[in-house]
């Protein structure tokens, strides 16, 4: 039984009457039913973001309107739908969100009248802050960190020092907002919050992968930086170690709630000796007396750290490849289902096969009949008038006159075909004569009528 409320049904009916398919889909994706938004509605909205004639601001504003609802279910599902479109929709959608001065203002949201209202309201406030931070990150760097190219020739690995030191704190802020969701396994008790957690889990993997590659690039450049740059880089690296610990706790929750352990990447931390080497190098640049490691030891320590972090990056890459493969399989399955449905529809529209006797007679006369584009195809609806009707071929070479009414003097029900080329014309004359059908219209047709 559907969990949609009467309000949901009325709203959907109103959008149907006004012809707003997008508003109707948003309404259906954000019903009062305590479950995640349905895939068919999310897929439709994703398709809409890829259509150039779709008004993206209108779509976004419709979602914002749903967050003004008093029900935590509707608001939470509106945030989930927005997050889903930011992840999988056309980039135009997140570009528009980033261009807005304000997004979700839910810092004071509280649903006092529903079961789980107090608990879920807390997660709604945290979730909205993350989506705001995700849009803000895009505004600052004009790229979605979860979608950027990765690898040795990726964006973060090839970024110059100055830009890298400015970009990594932006990733840190977005990751902080994500990890502040802080859901325990015993709090993931319904389909709505579980849907939000799954999206956050996927974002955390991709976001930290970009973060990890940026830190690798930072470490490789560290010993060639200026003093102020080294100071900023050391602070970034210390925060990176703290966030790696926080992410480990987040991934443990994901494992406890049933996410396949094979989908959870391994986090390999750099050796502690690297931090010591970084601090000693900065101290030497500041003129402090310290025992700095020799070049060989420092290079060995750096190489070990980069290798450990690269191993973590490879683990994240395998997760991405697995998700892409799953998405490809789902798309292929969807296309196959559409193909099967279309074949089924075509088979239902195909007219019933003729009797063996008529097929044998028809095949005998095929040599004398030449089809041209001037002759229309037969419509099976003509034969549906007589369910037990079996057509027979008239052996006479031509028919000159016919009765204009179908209700002829002969009680026998028969259909007569005659094919003859008109004098002076290369086109064949196709004549249908139906006899014995009451109250029917004249059916004598010549090629000149087409």
C-alpha cells in the first residue's frame, strides 16, 4: 500500500492539470512516504537537467519550496533529491546553485509534530549545511571536487604550489561539513536517512580521493617551498591526518550498516617520521637550531609517505571503477527492458496470420502482382469486422462494376480481390469487394484516390 498522503495526491493532481511535469516529478520524489525518493522520479529529473529547454532555476526553486514544508520527511527528501541532481545531473544544475546568494536556510528547522521529528531534524540541519558547502566550493573553484580528473596527470596532482595551498583548505571545509553529519548505526533507522547517508558515503570517497592527491602533490613540493608556503603546507598536512582519522570512523559506520566491505577503501597513513621531517625543515627555514635529516634520509621518508598515500588513492580509484561498472550494467539492463517492452508492443500490434489455404493461393498469385509505392498497405482493422472471416481470391481477371452497398444480394460473406492494370497506366488497380456486411460503406477504391 502506498504511503503517500492525501496532500501528496492532491499536489500531484494539481501539477498534472497545470501541465508541469517537472513540478509533478518533484512532488512525487518528495512525498510524505517514509522511504527514499523513488529511482524513476530521480531518473526523470536527471533527464530534465540534460534537456536544454528545461528551466533549471524553476527546477531548483521547486525543490527549495519543498524544503519549506513542516514535515521532516518532505524536507529531507527534497535535500536528497537536490544532492542526487548535484551528483548525477547536468553540471548546469550545480552551476545555478553555486550562483545563488542563499541556498538552504534550515539552521532552525524542527519538526515537533511527527514521530522521529526531533532526531531527524538534527540531521536535516547538518545535511543542509553540507549541501550549502558543496555549492560554495563549486563557486570558489568552478569545479566539483567529486568529479574532477584524478591520477598522476589529474587536476590536484598537476596543480602549482600557490593554487594548491589555496584549494586544499576549500576541500577541507567541504569534508568537515560532510563528516559533521555524525550518524551512528542505531540512528539510521529509516529509508530516508539511509538514502542521505549513501549519497554522503559516495561523496566522502570521491572528495577524500581528491584531497589525498592534493596532499601528495603538496608533499612532493614541500622541500622546495618558501618559508611561508612551508608553514601553510605543514598546517594543511596536520589537518589532513586528523581528517583521515575522522573519515575512518565514518567508514566504520558505513560498514556496520551493511555497506559491502569490498566497497570501503583502505586508508593507509604516512609514517610518523614524515611529520617530524616536515617540522624540522620548517624550523631550519625559520633559523631555529635543529637537527635536520640528511638528504638521503629525507628523500627515503618522503618516498615512503607518497607510496602509502598513493596506495590509498588506488583504493579509491578501484571504488570509482566499480561504481561506474555498476552504473553501466544498470543502464544496459534498462535499455534491454525498454527494448523488450517495445518488441512486445509491436508483437501485439501485428495482425493475425492468414489461413494456410489463403497463404498458398496468395503465394501462387504473387508472380502476377507488382507492388508499387502508389498502393497503400492493408490495414488489419478491415478484417477485424468479421472475426471468422477468411478471404478468398477472385479468379476473374477484372471487375467492372460492383454494388455500392456492402449488403449485397448474396448471403455469403466473401472478400474479392482483383488486380488489373488500367489501360494506359502502369499502376495496378487494386479493388476490394466486401459482400454480405450490413450497414457498411462503399469500399471500391482505386489508386487515383491516394
